[in-house]
C-alpha cells in the first residue's frame, strides 16, 4: 500500500504532470515499431476506461517480444530440469515474470508442442510445482516486503521539503541529492527484487489515484537505483577505470540526475573528436561493454535486469541524439 503521508502531503499545485508515466522516464524516446505503437494505443484506451496497468515497468506492460519469449522458454526449460529444492530461489529471482499469466500460458504452449511424453510430464509437473512454490514464496516474503516498504518510504520522504513535508514537483536539486544520499547509504542487499516490487506497486497505485507527481518521484527512485547498481557492478567487475576519460564520463552520467544528462554530455563531449577517448563513439562503446558485462549477467527476466536495461537504453538514446545534433 502507498503510505498515507504520500497522499496527505503531496502539493498538487506545484506538480508538473507528464502525459504518460509508464516507464522509468517521464517521456520515452525509445522504439517506434508497429508493435510498440499498438501497445501505446492499447494503453491509451485502457486509461480512457480507467483500467490501470498491472505494472509501471515498461517490460511488464506489453506483450513479450520474440527475444523475450526465447528468454522465457529458456527459463521454463531450466526450471523443468531443476531439482525441486532449487525452484524457490529461481522463483524469487524472477518472481514478476514467473508468476505472470503469460508465463503459464507459455508452459501450456510448450506442452502442446512437446515431442515426447517425458517432456510433457516435466512441463506439467513444473506448472503444478510453480503454483505451490509461488504461494510459499509469497507467504514467506510478506515480512520482507514490509521491510522494503519502509526502505522505499525513507527514500521518498527525503524528496519532501524539510520544513513543510510537502512534495514540490519538479524536485529541487537539494531534494534530489537528499534522495540519492539516502539510497546510497542503505545496505546494498536491501535494494533487491522486493525493493523493486514495492516501488512498482507504489507507482501503480499512485497512477491509479491520479498522483502523477508521485509517479515522477518514484521514477527518480528507480533511476537512482539503476545508476547506483550499475556503477557498483562496474567497480566490482573492474570496468570502472580512474583516469580513463570515457569511463569517468560514464560514471558521471550514472550518478547524475537524469534531467542533467544532456548538459553533462554537452560538457563531456563538446570538445572531443572521433579519435578522442571522450568521443560519443567511445562512450557508446563503454556503455555497450557495461550492458554486456553487467546487465546481461543479471538473472534473466528479473526486475533488476529490466530496470537497469531500460536505464542504459535511455542513456544510449541520449548519446545518439547528441551525435545527430553534432552532424
């Protein structure tokens, strides 16, 4: 549940209300395919009928792509061949995907397409075991979700004005710094799937209640989480190289407010040429290396992977836009 203090202290007169709030960013410049356009049209129809989406994450509000379905098939095959005691951890790591209707429908489709009885029995057993496993995971994680709600509340409260407790949107630089300081001082182990599920639930509830300013604040939480998580992973994997211009620029962007990305890119790349370590092409190469090493190494289908992937995809879009402007 969204805590009552959010509803009582939200200062609507100072809100900037975005037209759509279905992704990690207030306006997404990614993807113009027919499939995405159809999904956007469906979302608009749902909004007109006051039918809320089940999730505010981009990867959870559309039908899976062909590539995502392949990942889903790999997950199903892996789970079907897993030991029974391995199933709970697998479910926890990708709970949002595994517990979704499309996942079970895909199991049925694979059962129908199975070539032998053994494969059919494995898939049938998986579907049965998943139901009981999901129920067990839900019951054992309720306390953890309550704890994560307190964690999210800490970060969101840092966005409120110290004197009045109101949320003035757009947030001031001081409030954004306060939010980031709160997030980065938390135990990294608390920034897990339960944390992301909690933010997702709050975003959905805020959207249903017409609190678009709060949706924007929660998007900031996700952006800060993604940048911090990617930066920490880069450090752990020794991808971050002090003294290397493109690496340092990427680190600056990861830990900066996303609203300042265009300015940071202008400052970091304006004096570069194609052979410079800080050229746009070099930065794109560094981002791609990070995606391959960090994001693709996360659990397939997990919310952490989706959030971090969307965050870096938006950064790629901004760099590409800069390149187009400079031509």
